[in-house]
């Protein structure tokens, strides 16, 4: 697996276009409608179930640090001095316009 983000993204897109699982590269069944194969979906379910508390705590810590530093907790952009909202305008627009 490539270590560079761009290389991983390219590999992901190539595998997906070929009809393979983007994570492991195994050929999926034609009747399979999901992006990942059954084995990889099982891996993600187990990983998330086992590491939920750690992931949640890390996200909450980052959120709190950004909020204290007058940054947007979602993207990390520094707010201007008179900005009163917690989340920046760009993230708010993205959140409410995509739904």
C-alpha cells in the first residue's frame, strides 16, 4: 500500500473503476452494490466497534482545542476577532446546503 495520500487516492480510484474492492483489490461480485467487499466491510465494522471510545475521545479533544483557540472545530480555520459563531461560514454553508 502506498504511503503518500495522492498515491493511495489514485490506487483507490483505479481499483474502484475496475470493479475491485478499493481497500484490498479483490474482485467483487457483479451483484455486489457496495464499494467494499464483504471482508473489508467486516474489518471496518470490527475496527469501529473496538476503537469507538478512542476515536471519539480524540475527536472531542481536537474539537475542544480548536474551540478554545478561536478556530472552526470542523476545518481548523482561525476566526476573525469579531466572529461570534463557533463554526465558520464555509462549514455552515456546506453543512446546510448539502442536505
